[in-house]
């Protein structure tokens, strides 16, 4: 069978950020949708971590359920290690094409997989949500589930516990089958009949994904919405098989001792190019592509990536590297600003000086002398010397200058005694010498 795919994600109309992530890796035959949750944007971290770990584990030869449990462990460890990320989690619904004829689904959470066959659409996965559990147990009517206030409560997710139970489903594919993975941003906004109508109207998987996202947005777009569509097109002919070898689009999947699955991109090449460009906009692609994936051990010549693939890969790596460089630059600038924004009066060798910066410096930003004073450290009272050794800090340069002047005036005029503290403009008069 040949496979073509489409995918799209959208932040929606009610959320400040997109915590959904998707993965499409037709070479590996791996597809996934993850919907993250957690404060301080931890949801984005959860879904990105899950997708990246899934891909890594799968590339390393782990079976799908094991790869999903690895993803769970990675999200859990990150949440444990970082206070801001406590309680974060993510759904994960993944599909692997095994042997070119089976779609194996691995599933945790309330994202969904649908199968469209012979014009009918069925939900393959069970939602791990409170509402769906109540419906399954018979204590809630399906029609009351649709707008239930606790719709968002999920009963199983990655990152919550050290281990997680993964639901697995195998679908024996037939030519013409279409598999849809989606986040609840679609299924909560568009009823199953609506989803079926859109899928029936759209022949190309990319257009189908885009039309489903559009339908969710038109229905209000309350949540992030993500859709991945995979079409099984027909039997692999000898000719197409040869073509796939020439393309190098062949990859071992699932079991270390496993099978080979052949993909031909054929007439969908052009559409896939467009999809590839679009995929570079999703964070998980940036993250995932930055990690070296093991080369397929294809025993055939001609498995070099095409220039188009190399270009796409370079673009993806650039899309990942550039934001990191910009972030690092912003971090350095921020530390510099913090380190240099204050002034202080302190000891300078055997004298006293006005400095810019923080006493002792901050992460390599050392204070600099702005003005040397006329006082010698040896003239100072022990109290003043102690205070100056620590440094008297000011957010305004003029205040620091005035403090230094007052200090000098006091030692000039009265022969020096008492101490001076920088608590206000009137300090020198109220706390002068005896
Ligand atoms: Mg959601």
C-alpha cells in the first residue's frame, strides 16, 4: 500500500499559546498528536518532550507501547525536576504503519484516532476522560456528555505517574482507509457527523486536515486544534516498490528483528513538499530534527537524501538553532542590564570611589569605577569603613554622587567621626558627629 499524509495545527481563538504538538515521519511510518497541559506554558514542554522522546525511542527500535512509556517517563522526570512544571502532562495518540498493512495505534488521554472506511467514520480510541468514563459506565447519557462542565478532566495522561498504561489497537488496513489523529480541540468543537462530512468532501489528506481545523475554528475554536490525516492508497506494485527503493524511502519499523515497510511518495511529492515547509513551523519538528536520527540500515544503493530533503532538513535545523541563539543573546543582555543598572559607593584600594554595577559583580559583569573620591580609607571610622567595604547601593547615579559628597564634606569639616548611612537625603545632618 502507498501512504500519503497531511497535518495541521492551530492555536485556535481562545488560547494564548499552542500546547498541541504533532509528529509526521513518513520515512519511519510514525505519526502522532500530543495535547499538553500545565501552567506557565509547561503544557508546551510536556507535549514537545513526549513527541521528541517517542521519536527517539522509536528510532532506537523500541516497540510503540514501550516508546510511549519512555515518553511518559521523560515528561514525569522533567515535571519532578522543575517546580514550575509540577503537574504538567500531555495526551499522546500515535500511529505506526507496520509492514505496510497494519496501523498500530498507541493511545493515552483524550486525543482521538478515527478510522474512515467505506464512507463511514468510527472513533477507534477510547477517551481517557471523566465524562467518557461516566458514559461507558452508563451513569451519564451520551447527549449530556457533549457540553458537560467537566469535559476537560482527563483520567489518564503522560507525565502524571512514573508509569502509564498504554492502549494499543491494530487496524488491518484496506486500500482507501483514512486514519485521523486529532486533539480535543477538534472533537470538542465538531461532532463526529461533522468530522465525517468534512473527511468525505476532501480527497487530499492535507486539504482534509486543513478543512477539519477550519471547521473547529468556525465552531468557535475554543482550544488548540491539531489534525493528522493518513491515507492508505493501494497495493504496492513491483514498479512502485522499485521506485520506493530508489527514493530510499524505506525504513525498518517497530521490532528490532522486524519487517520492512515501503513508502512511495509518488504523485504526492509536490503536496508533501508543501507539507514539509509547513511542518517546520511546529516546535516539535524543530526539536526532533535537531537530534540525530540513526540512518536507516537500508542495504541498497541510492539511499542518499535528495537535495530537497537536505534543504528541508537544513531549514528545520536553522529554525531550531536561531531561536536558541536569540534566547541566549537576550539572556546575556538581561544579565548585563541587571548587573549594570545600579551604582554604589565603596572602598577602592586605599581610597573611596563611586562604582557602576553590583558589588562583587554578576556573572562576569564586574563593577567599574565611575568617580574616585578624595578620602583615604585610613581616615575613616571603623563603622564607615565597614559600610563602604560592603558598598552603599543606589539605583540613581545622582544619589550616589550626593552620598559621596556628603561623606567627604563630613570628614573635611568636622575631622571625622560618627557614621553615615544612605537611608535618606537628611542623613548627614541628623546623624553627624558628636
Ligand atoms: Mg486540548
